[in-house]
């Protein structure tokens, strides 16, 4: 089974052009599944052709018993299902035993985002008179202005950016390329950082093409971006739930709030499926409903007795 997993991972990287992070996630998920089969069915010496839906259901039950989150269980099941699809295509197994396996129903949580005034407050937090402050201000501006994933931002190279048009070539999930647009504020912040970037000492005397560097002159990591954001959230007294991805959520929500069509937002986010983008329409619809309830003279609200009451004072059941 180890060789079957290794072949699958090689296919992901070479044929499907999956990112290093994606391959790593599949490896972790499938390694746990194989370890479960070896431990639970120690005397049976299971191979891919011997694994049945019964074995996979047992694995699912075990994941629930271990207290894993629904999202984690769903990811483990999806990894096993995709692995067996690959084995079927290769002719190594006759049928996919994971086809009938059901993932737990996911809670539909709306994405957390920041209001426009909160975004303004956050973007002003990095000190504009310090080297790393200029870098951090450019980072936050670009995450919000272009809606980038943090991995896309840290992977950005100087050659990827057309400064005349304010457009960058982004390599997203699956190494798919798309265009991202920098607004005037983010482009100005970026130019300020790149001017200051020249004073950052090169690592071992070698220049790097990375746009964002740490103080040692090497490419900034996603974890470092998360830490610097935490610092500015604390300084500004803002919601600690905010992550770099929150700025991407805010980007999409604010575009839809201001009339952008969902297909355009899908393209800007780099979503392969429109269904992934549609969650932001739920956010904007909810906000619109709240504004309606607050502003319309005939909107209903509930009093403390659970009675529907309109704003004119009439009560109805």
C-alpha cells in the first residue's frame, strides 16, 4: 500500500501539477488511513485490492471517536476516495470502495470579514517610517487590494508585477495562473517598500527575486505574515479572529457589496467553481437583510415575548 500511495503522490505532483502543500496534505491524510488499517487489521495484511467499504466505514467511525473536526474527517475521506479513483484508473483495483462513503454534513459558517472602516484602521497600523513597517503596510494593502491567498503573496516575484498597469501574474492552487489587480494605494505602498527593500542585506550575498523579504534577506514565509498580522491586530485592538485569509474574504465581500458581478469576483479570486464564490453572496444578502430590518418602516422584529412587532407599533402573531 505504501508504494500505491507513493505512486499516487507522484502523479499529483507531476501530472496534476499539485502544489507542495496539497501533496503534503494528501500524504498526511493517507498515511493516517494506512496506519489505521495496519493497526486495526493487523493479521489480515490488507492491500488496496482487499480494502472494502466495510474497512473504510470503520476508519470513518474511528475518526469520529478520536474527536476530529467535521472538516478534518471530510478531508480524510476525500483523500481516500481520490486515491482509490487513481487506483481504478491505473487498473490496480476493479471498483472504488469509497464511492458510497459519506462525509459528515458540514456546518455552514459564513466567512469572517472586516468592515471597510476596520480595514482602513488595520492598513494604517504598520509604521510608515520604519523599514519593516513599509513592508508590512505593502503586505496588508496587497492582501486586501488583490484578494491574494497568503501563499500567493509570499510566492510573488519582482518579475510577476507590471508596475505600469498595476497588474500581477499570480500562481494559485494547482499552479494555475491568473491576473491580480493592485489599486493605487497598494501600488504606492508596494513601490515605497521596494525602494526601502534595497537596504535589506542579501542572504549570503545572493540577491533574491522575492518581493517580500525578512530582515535576513530571504523570502518571507506564510507563518511570518500571520505573526505580523497578529501584532498589528493587537496594537489596533481589533478582532483576534482575523487572519490573512480574512483580508481575502473582505476583498470579495466588499466587491459584491459595491455591485461587482459574481463571475468577475470568481475570476479575481481564482476559484475554479462558482459554487465556492457563492458563499460571499450569502454574506452580502444577510447584510442587506439587516439593513432592511433596521431601515424599513414595515419591517418586523421580535419583542421580548416573541411577538412580531413592526416599527409602527402594531403587533401581530
